[in-house]
C-alpha cells in the first residue's frame, strides 16, 4: 500500500530571515539585513576620507602660496585639520543616508538602533587609520584632535544603540527586560556598554591628569574589547569584512611599532628640585637619518622590555627634539610628570617621526621676504628652538654677503613665555652655548609672568640678560595658561644685555649680548608683535610673515586669532600633542 504525502492547504512558508526572531518587527517585515549595505557605505566613506586627509597633508607641504588661503575659512580649516570642520563633513556623509523611507522609524525603530550600533563599529576603521604613526609622510600629530572627537562620536552612537534597546525592552509589552538581558548575545552587548561608560569616565581631563597611564591602559583594553566582542554581539554579523580589517590594522600598528624600536642611553640630565623642567641629552646616533626636519619628535616607552606584556599596553611619551640635525647630541627639553627619565639608564625608543607636513616648502623660499615670530610656553621651547636655530644660522651666513642685497629674513624672534624667574637655571648653559652671538635681525625674548617675590625680580632685572635661563611650571598634562596668575608681577620693565662678565651665585658666566631679552610682564600679541600686524602692509608688499606657536590651548587660540586677523601663516603644536 502506497503512502501518499498530504500537504496542508493553508500552510505558509516564510523566508528564513524574516519574522519576529530576526527582525523583532513581526512576520514579514524583512529588516534583518536592512543595515548591511549601509555598513559597506560607511566603510567606503572612511577609506575615501583617509585618502582626502592624506592628500591635504601633501597639499600642505607643497602649497605654493599659502597666503591666498587666508581669504577662505573653509580652506584654512581643511588644511589645518580643524577637527570640528572635518567631523562635520564626516557626519554629513554618514548621516544623510542614515534614515530610509523604506523603513519608517515609527514602525521599525529597531532598524535605526541597529544602524547606530553598526555605524559605531564601522567607524573604528577610520579611527584606527587616524591614529597610524607613520614614520615620514603622514603626520599623525595633526590628526590627533580629529581622532579624539571621532572617538567621542563613536561612543555616542554605541550608547544610543544600547540605551535605545534598554528602553525598547522596557516599553514594548512583548519583551521582558530581565529576560532579554539574560540572553548570551545581549549580555555581551551589555558588557560592552559598561566598558564604554568606563572608558568615557577614564577619558575625562581630570582623570587623565590624575593618572594618564591608567587612562591609556583602559583606553587600549577597551578598544581591543570593542573590536573583538562586537562581532560576537552583532546580528547580522560584522566579522567580514569589518572585524578582519580592524584586526589587520591593529596588527600593522604593532608591527610598525617594532620596526622602529631602538635602545637609547640617557647621557646627561639637568634637573632642579624647584621645577619639573628637565634638559635631557641622548646620542646623536639615536636618530639614524643624517638630516631630519625641524619639528621631528621621538617617543620613549615606559617599559624597557618588548617581551613584557606591559610594553604593549603602557603609554609611550612624545618628546620634541630641541636640536637640529647637525648638532652632536639629541637634546630634549621636557616637563616631567610621573614618568621620569633617569641619567645613565637605557630606554626603548619606539619611533622618531619626521613631521614633514608641519612646515611647508614655501617657508624655506629664499626669494620671499619674511618676518618670523616663534611664541612658545614652557617646555614648548623644544618645538621653537630648532626653527630659531635654523633661522639664526641662515642669518649668520647672510651677514657675510653684500649688505646691499636684501636678506630674505627681515626679522625673526623666539619668544619664550615662562612663569617663575627662580627656575631659569635648567637650560642656561645650553642657551649660552647655542646663542652666544645672535646675528642681526634676530631676538630671543623671555617674558616672565610670576616670581616668588618682588625682591627677587628687582635683583634679577639687573643681571637677567647674563643668565639666559628658562623654567616651566606648565606641565604637559595640566594646560595652564601663561597669564593665569596676577601675583608678584613687575611693571613690564626690561634690561639690555651688557657685554661683560658678572658673578652670580658664586659662578662667573659670560653675558650674552641680546636686545631687550627679559620682560617682567605678560606677553600680548597685539602689543609685542606689532611689527607683524596687517596695518604694516607687509602682505601688500609681497612679504610672507610666519607665526609659530607651541603652548597651552589658550595661547594657541590667541596666536591663531592674531595670525588670521593679520594674514600671517600660522603653524602650531599643543602640549603633549
């Protein structure tokens, strides 16, 4: 007897990936794969924008006439890598297609909650690329602010995704918040949500200033957890291609870190109990290239053993090189915090970075007349010293030519803003040796805003020009402004140097002949850089004036405002990058 299979006439077979189990939107809504194409789109935007940023860095180096850009804020924001401008462009690109009329938010809100989560993960690729520390052509320091702000938006989208689902599970009757939280894949997401909240707390400025090492470890571990655990949680999956790309980028980052590992030896260290400013010397052979750009910096790891797991999660510290490539030593002028370099001890240098895009080619053009001012605060002098050394060397050579021939450098000034006159001994010998005979048209000016007592100021006014000593109470982490304190300031008087010898503190020191070297007052861009103001018509005469600045955020902002108002080329660097 044959068995005839019976088919129920009313049986309906749904597609496997439609229905409540996958879309949470009811049978037939088909939203499970609604965000796949959007993820690929965001990845394409990320890679495309990295190419744009690379082009802007190349453009920054080879720009023939920077002055024309002063008429366009958009171009200025673009080539200066203004984080808010670039983040605005990125958000427009990724948010315009975020909403789709095909999926009404009132009916399938889960599509957009999932889309926010997918967006946060796919943007990790761009964030990793922004943090690539390439040795030469890609200047990662310019992109650090954008990296920070993109990280914040990345975290914001992840929080929106998580809180949105908590609300959904609470409000929608067919769900139980407790039951949903117990599901393994959802539990992974809840753990990730807790990690993100922890990272946000550790990323606040008070926490970073309190313990930067703890912040850095939390940052690295949470970043790794987010990259690895999100593919476990995400439905549909993000393993291919997003996880594979992100893991490959992490691997390349660590390989690049190993490529430039080199042991260095601290040959000399000048310190004082009264300041955290320190002068450190390492061998010139630490930098293998014969010539390196003026704004090169190195990074020194806290852990001295690459086989130690902490080598990979502890921070490395960036130090701008205060020397030029022809010097016999590599000099570092730094503000030490918790991490202190010790004399006669070996450390691991994890890279040296030639910031070629920091100073464009037009700066070195000998056919264009220029005035240059270098304004630095505290340990920021390590950024300004190589530039000033290069300029004074150029002027010294020009002194030997026919005076009827106009020098391209009409004026150059190194202006150092410090707070405490009692701490000026750290770099005294160093500056004495480097700038014993300043050429014409060059000045090294020191502005002191604070001293321990007025009597010390009065004593120092007489003999200050002979000391040429510098201090710094502005730590890389605390971002104090140079004009915060009003106590014990002098009335702005200054003394000309005398070409003689004075006995100071029991030591005989040769006095450097400087022009108005010391000012006991606060520096003011409008008053103290009046020669570079636009009312002098330098721009109309074809001059290219330049302003370099390195210091706390407020100093950099004031310098930028002054440069923009007076059509001055502006290049800056902030404390601690």
